[in-house]
């Protein structure tokens, strides 16, 4: 083994070897149970960030664990075409060349997109390999592969034929910058300060008027009614009458609708069915006309009269100004409200009525709610189920058409001659109604999430009935951050139920976000992002992986500290060094059969502890308690194994003549081999490299057998060693606290009723002498005079003071300390007695001085007491000598 562990050299070499040996490839084996995870497909525009690193480390830990447990494991990787994100990148790049989409046309644009995918799409896959991900790369998929595209078409046609996909005029969220619709889940709400404008709408003959309150006066040009609550006594007499819409001079009715909140503003609201989702619904109920006044680019259109052509916010300003001049603006108030923004570009969303494709959600949501209620799918942690139910129970129809080119084109065709619409799996060339060949395909593409919703089965070959699909579906766990539960998880659940008749996974394991050391989100704008690849380059993938998962608990965010990465790099080195040390002293191989009667209590102790560790780590991993498992492994390896057992075993290991020398070698090798296996899913590289250097009988840890607990348990030995460790640690602490030189080896006096410890003293005392630097270990019934005591859980340990300190030296030190403190007290007293200081100095300085004064006096008192004790000790000693 190399003197120093060098992750850079080891990681690339081992990963290549694993790939060559096809360890990650899942070969269907009906004698084994399958265990399947599908990767949340990263966007082809993506670069590995800490969120991916955490997400994929968790998946890799689970997969490696299950692979070692003997499951036929498949971790299916792939990427998402990410229509909106990718299209934006390409449009941006074309802009540099002075080109637009329209200038080059759909076909040329798609050529560029595929080229972009070819060049950059594999980048994140290569980065996942650096992390050590044990995906089955032979099964890598892409959402726009031929097979997956067929699945998309199949689903669209099936749902359309079932009446679950329809085309309709609906209120949609429109992003004027991305120039496409976006789904409800893609709208991010943010509190914004705005104004609430109160506008007077007079009657035609000016005999009455109403005042409406609105945050968006520019939409008033599209008002087709004003509404009041039917129970509102203030306005009852006006229901059914009309008012004149200012600036436009259009007469609109006053209607009554329960939706109107009597408490909001004046209790009268304007109704703009074309630009507000609630107004849209009121409009439907009352059969109101729709007047669109804002276009798809966020500008006022021809219906906006003199404001036509103005940008929506400019128009707002002008409208307010004009209303003021007409005396129709009653007042404006500051107002904070939630404004929807595009999740991609942060532009304020414009609700628009538009002809779009929708998925009817209610019939799909119901079974998806049921499977979670029945526990067929479990969310971990459970609290996310509530959020899921809340979302699913209030779900609206899903707008799936996007005005983009990169993506799955909607398989609907129209006839120009008879307006016939045809939805088809195959390309339509001839109208089914009139026979005309003047047909064209829908220009829009599908929402990216439409294809990723099918990911757990489309990747396995659906709609073909493949072997893979039969064997690996349903998958076992879906590992994801909480931010895409609605985008993705919910849609996979109803899609799996609808098309496969079975839920797509059994568990949804939710993890949090990786934040920076101060708890802030990592972001480009803050510049606080840490590149996982740089961390891997510097400290190795193992250190990064272990840092990401230590201490995590499902659903909660974590903080990323570079110091922890360093500490975990040191952890890898610690194991490396322990293994090197052992190898240098090892002359047995794996065929050695120990004589267990030669085990001493330390061997029985470490084997019992190993057994417990195996049992607990296995159980933790089964329950997805990855953070807890990692911590237990760290503690066992660092403390119990390296710091204690290896230290305790050294004298025998060095003594080749010792009768149990080979038994100790055997135990060291057994414990190390087992902890390497347990740690392998977390730190795959360093563990494999060590394992292959040790005497070993399996080809590789990747495909080795997960350790099994042997129910090896020796309660007495555990207790003796724990008591021993407690004693050694306490003596060491005492020595550090009192600055006792390591050369000084005091006798210790143990007072205890613990029968086991008394009986086995002959066994453990050698360890205390050697590891705590102690002279004789004596038993004592009474308290030795002038001694310090160390209270233990099983007795008391006394050490005579004179054995650990040089009285003269200590007297001199304490006397000097006393003099120094007296000077400080005098100085402080004088200062605080000075009226000028107390009056003129800032209060903070005076308070600090008072605090100092108090502290000096306390320390002085304690030093004086120590001196007194020491002087008494000196007198006693002189008397003893006489
Ligand atoms: Zn946008
Ligand atoms: Zn036709």
C-alpha cells in the first residue's frame, strides 16, 4: 500500500475497473429479488451541483447496500431534455449571432438543439461518474429517445381517447419573456409591495357610482362587469344596474357573486375574465364576454384603445395619470400582495385566456391520493404526505402545451380544408374526414414534465412489454429533494397508476437542500456555491460523499462546511493508516481458523461491538436513516477500533511469540474487513482500495456479501472494556487539565464494589498502566490523604497529589499568580474609584471594567485557596517525614 492515500489516482482507476467488470450492470436473475431506483434525470443543461451530489450519493448508498445484500439491483440513469431551459440556452446563443428562432425556422432550430445536446448533454453524466455513482450505464436513457418519445405519444393518444386530454380555452399562466405557458407548479409566488388603486365607475346618468379597488388598473380596459356580494346591504339596490367603464366608455353590468369578499376594498370588484383566473370563473358563471387587452409579449393590444402598443407597466402609469386628471382616482394605498413569477426567468406572470391542451386531473388524482392513504406509497418523512394530499385534492387541470420547439411535439393534426382535428400515434398525411392532404401538425410541444412523469416505466421499455418492465417495475425508492414533489413525484404516481395499473415506487425518500455554512441557499447571485467537482479534485469523492450524508435526516436541509470535508478526508486517511499498520504486522491469510479460546476479553469486546454495529447499520439503512448510519460507522472506526482496539492489541501483535498472536491478527483483519464492507456504500473508493490490498477472498467489495450479525455478544467483556476506557480517559483528562508531564506515572488507588472489575483486575490493569501512563494499580478501601479523586461510573479512582505535582514548583507558580492578580485588582479598584472615569467613559467601557474587577477577585480567591491547601500539604509532608 502507498504510504499516503491518493484519491485522485485511486478513484479513476477503480471506477474504470468497476465499469470494465460490469459490476453495475443489472442482469435479470429470477432467483434474486429486484431492487430498482430510477435517477431523477438531470437536465441536459445541468452541471453537477451540491444538490445533485447529495441526491445521487443517497441513491448510490442504497443501491450499493442492496447490491451487497444480494438483490438484483438496477439504478437506471438518464437525462431530461428540459425543453424550456434548453431552448432558452439555444435562443441566447443564437442571439449572439444575431439570429432568432423565427429567422431560421423549426427544422434548423431543432438541428441546433440536438447538436447542443450532443456536445453538452453528456457533461453531467461524466460528472456523476466522478462521484462514484454505480448506475447501469448500459441502460442510460434520454427523455427524447425514440422509445421514450413513443411512450409520450402513446400516453397522449390514450388519454385523449379516454377524454382525459382536451383542448380548451382556459386561463393559463403566461410568461411574456419565455413566451410560453407555464404550469401552476412553475409559478413562484413572492410578496411584493404594490398599490391598491380605488377607481370610481359612474352611472351613465351620474345618478350613482361605485368605487372598485384593484392592484392592476391596466386590466380595467378589459373589464366586462363589476361584482358585489349578494349579501352586501350597501349595494343590494344596484345589482342588475350598469356603470360606465372609464377611459373606454363601455357600459358594463353590476352583478352579484358569492366569490366577492365584502371586506376587501370597498366590497365592489372589477371583473376582467381575460386576465384573472378568478374573474375567468366568475365570467363563466355569468356568461360575461372576454376582452383581452394585454398581448403575449406583455404589451397592450388593439382592444386597449389609446394605450395600445404600450408595455403593461407603462400603461398602468398612464392610466393612473389619466384617471387622476378625470377625477376618477379616489385614492391609492400601499398594498403588499403575492405576485406570481416565472420560475425560469422571474418575469411577472400574466394570466391569459388561451386555447391550450389540458390533462383532466380529477379522475387521475383520486387513485393517486388513495395509494398514499392506503400506505402503498410511503413518503419519508411522513409529514410530506400532508402537502401531497393538499396539492392533489385542490389540483386544477394541467396545462400541457408549450409554445416551444424543443420537446415532444403534440401529436395532433389539423385539416386546413375542413378544420378536422386528428390525434394520432402515426404522422397524419391525409384528413380522415374530407381526404384532403392539406394537413399540418400542432405547432406546440408538451410540458417537459409530461415525459418525466412516465420515467419509471418508459425507461424500462413501456409501451412494449419488455422483460425489464416485468422484472424491475414497480421500482423501490424514489430519492428526491422536496422542491419537485408536485412537478414530478405526483405526476409519476398518477401516470404509473393510469398506464401500468401499479404505483411506480414504494417509497419516496425526500431530502433537503444543501445550504452554505451560514445556512443560506447556494446561489449564483450570492456567489456562495461550492462546486462538488472541485471538492472531489481536492479531497476525493469519498470525503465529499461522507460529508454530504453525515448528520442528514430525511426532509431537512443541511449545511455544507469545508472543515467537515477536511475532517472526512482525515477519516479516510485514518482508516488507510490503520490498514497499513495492520498489513505490516500481518502474516495470516483468510483461510486462518482461529482458536477462539485464545481470545482475550478485548477480542470478545470488539467482536461484540462489531456485531452490534452490523445489526444497527443494516437496520438504519433499511429505514433510510443514512445520516445516523454514517455517524455510527465513523464513531466505531475512529474510536473503538482505531483508538482503542488497535492500541490495546499492539503488544501482542508485535510479539510473534505470543500464543494468541495469530488470533489477534485474525480479529484485526475480521473487524477491518467487515467495517470496510459496511462503509463501502458511503466511501466506495478508499474501502475498495484497502480491501484489495488486504488478504481477501471476494473479487471486489462492490459485489461482496454484506456482513451479517452473528449474535456475538459478551456482556461482561463489554462492561469491563467500557469501564477500562472510562478510567483511562479520565486519567488522561486529569493529566491534561493539570499539566502533568507524560513522564510522571503516578500510582492509582481504586475504590470499588464492582465484583467483575475486582475479579478481572489482573486482566485490565496492564492496559491502564500502558495507555494511561500509570505506575501501580492499587485497591484501596479508604480515601488516601491529600489526593484528588476521579469519580467513575463504577467506583472512584484516587491519585495522591504529591505523586503528580512538584509542591515547591507549584507554590512558586501560585504565589506569582497571586501577586499578579492583586495588582490587577488594585488597578481596577483605582480606576472604578475615579469619578472622572465613571462619569465620562462610555457606559460599555465602565461595565466591562466592573466585570473584569469581579472576575479578578474570584480568581484571586480561588488561587489563595489553592495556596492554602498546598501549604497544608507541605506541612503534612514535613510532619510525615519527621
Ligand atoms: Zn419566463
Ligand atoms: Zn379535412
